[in-house]
C-alpha cells in the first residue's frame, strides 16, 4: 500500500474525528482521572478513539493498533508490518478548559519509522500532513523549519521547569520561552518555523509525538530523544526518553548543553 494512500486515509479519519469532538468542546463533557499520573480522559477522547479504531482498522485490517485510549495488545501490534499510532485528542487538558490548542494526532509506522502522519486542529482548521520522502504541508502549503543556530534568543516550546539551570551545562541558555500543551502541536509549530525548537525531558509516549516527528523531519528538522538518539516507533514499551526537536544545528546545540 503506498504511503500516499495511507495519508489520504489519515486525513479523512482526522476530519471525522474533528466532527465527533467539536460537540463535546465547551459542553461540560464527563471527565475521569486515569490515575498513575496519566492525567485526565474525557468522553470525547473515548468517542474519537472508538471511531478511529473501527474506521481505520476496517480500511486496513492487516495493520496493528497503538492508541493512548485503547488497552495495548503488545504481542499483536509488534507482529504487524505497519501500525497505526494514534492520540485521539492530544491536549486533553486544553480541551477540558475550553482552549483551542488541542489536536488529533494520527500516524502510521512501518518497521520503526513513521511513513504517513496527520496532526489536525479542528477548531483552528489547521491540517498538518507529511508522507515519508514527500515533504510536509500545512493546509496544502509546504513547511520549512527555521534555521537559527544560536541558543540565546531562540524561541522554544517547553515546560517551564525544563529551563531550570540544573538541566544545563553552565546554566540555562537565554531562551524566549513559550508553551503549548499539545506535544503534537508543538512539533508542528517548529516545523512551520513559528518557533525555533521544542524539548521535553520527561518520558514521552509514542502516540504524542509519532505524527509530529515525521512532519518536523520532512520540514527539514531533526528529532531525537534527550540523548540524541533518533526515535524508533512501535516499541514494546512505547515511550521515548524525552524529546529534542528543531533545525539540526539548533537541536544539536541544545543536546550538547544538556546535563
């Protein structure tokens, strides 16, 4: 199956997800705490997950499935050549609080590498797409990362606590700090060149970043874990050791300064 065909499937699924999620937004959806520090989940997350699981696997029954909101059948997905990696709503806290900055994050990985990806923000009508080797786009227009090399003055998307001096050799660089709750959206904003880099030093789930990783790399950027290792997806334990992303020069500069 060509990756371009898979991309078209993900685009349609993401738009369908937006239609399901919108009526729950600002409508006081039911919310549960997943426990174990995993954060909240809403009835909207679960409704979108059910639709995506049914729709995508009906179209590609031979693919595996990994989603934040579905019990992981590790043995089954690890035996598949291709696997869907899905976050039904990335930025659930934003969704609950009535903010616009949440997204549907959908990817397909083949032998550890993402080959097709969509990050869709339905309330902002922003559709980020990428196919391996085919570039990245926002609403049909090509994306290109910025080319800033200097850490001082670079605009970064990151949790504020990760700018503490304790994480950096010689203290934290003089970044211009911003934040967006959705990891997928952070990656796409860097791919768009609106920000220079993003990073997170805590454990990072594959479903949060699989789609955004391909979009950013196809826009000319670099994505690694906090040790400079390029991520592989559909792993037995689907979690990365942090994430550092930006144009290669800036990303490598950040990595070199980390303790």
